């Protein structure tokens, strides 16, 4: 076993590189490390000289990570994460988990699924307090001081460490009464003859991109109800108002109870990424964060709680 890495004389350089990669500038990285930006820049330059490869492209205000830098960052972050978790688990083994967990949750999924699950977590960890924030929009958990968040969709923030909990399946559903009155669509093009309930909170809005294997069909659905709140669209679908395209987590209970039925079951809407647990990469995870990570991963293994 090679233990030289544990006494690495270049740890300051590694810390500077990871801080710059996470924060996007030397000034922000210096603030994070409590070092002058010039010192951070010199340490990163020393690392590039030692390795013989350019890790960042510098400009007046921002830096851009090179391809070589991105590959190195991923490996270093994974190593740091493993070391942090190993130390935190050792701390947890020696004492009960305590502290406050500030958690950002997507509003509808939080209300329907994640929030009702939290008492179980708190029962398992009675000395932990949870402060949960429910929001429809994308919350900057670093700026707003959250310890962790559940995110739905694509991730493009390299300041965060992400753990994928499940895929995000988006399907089409309607009430049996609506289908009886208007007929069951047989192809994606048939949807153009139906009243579609449209969620405006996606980057792809107003398009619906439907996949079946390698097939892709894109339509612009028509309908008399568009909303940024998925639960209001779910209520409309239950009330026989039209065909709803949304995440399976939103409609799974209604599908199981027969209040909604699948439409075009061989087709799925764009998957829109996954369901992730994210936390700031620049912060050593508190015991409560590690405990929540292990608990939520178990709840999604082998399938998410809404799987039907």
C-alpha cells in the first residue's frame, strides 16, 4: 500500500485547483480558501508547471477549465469525497449524528414524496433537525447556505457533488373518462387532436419530444391549460380536462388507483436527466448530510419509492 499520497507536499496546489474549478475565478477561490487570489494563482501555476499541462484558460474575470483540467478535477474530487466520507463515517461510528440539515426540495416532488418520508429519517436520527425549503425554481444552494438538495433534470453546476438516485421518466396520462369521451391516441401525431395539459417549467417548452426506442417524434401540443405548477395540471387531468405529460412520480398514485391511465404507453417524453442528491463540493459534509445521503440512497434502492 502506497501511503505517500497522505503526506503529499502539493496539497495546497490541489486545493487551489479544486477551488478555482468550483468557483470559476481566482477571487472567489481565494475567498473560499481564505487566501489572496495571487497566492491561489501562483499555486495553480506551479501545479501546471509540475504536471506539464495547462489546467485552466485564464481571462480577466473568469477562468475556464481545459479538457485535461476537467478530467483531473473529476478524479481529484472523487478521491476527496471518498476520504471525507471515510472520516465522517468514523466520526459517526463514535457518536450519534447531531446537527441541523438545511435541505432544498423541488416543490411538487417534495410535497408528494420526499417531505412525507422525512419523519422516518428523523426517527432514525433523533438528534438531527431538518429545515426543508420547497421551491419550484432552481435554488443556488451555495449562495443560500443549504447543506444538500434534491434536483430533477440535467446538472451543469461543477460546484456541486451529485449522486444520481434514479432516472426521471416522463410519461403521458389521462383520466378514463377523458379517453372514453375523446378516444385513445394511437400515434404521437394523434395528440394534436386532443386537449393537452402543458407544463411550462421545462427548457423544451412548448415542444413534446416523444421517444420509442430509436424513434423520435416532436410535436407542439395544443391545449387550453398551461401552468408552471405540476400539481395543478395533475388536478386538471383527474378532472377529465385532457392529456398530461409529466414525471411518473407525479402520477404514480393515480395510476395505481385507476384515476389515470397511460396514453401511448410505448412512448416516453424526453427523460430530462435524473433525480439527484447534490451538495456543495467545497464544503466538508457534516454528519447529518452523510446520514441523509445514506438514508435517501437506501430509499431509492433498487427503485424509487413511486415506482409502479
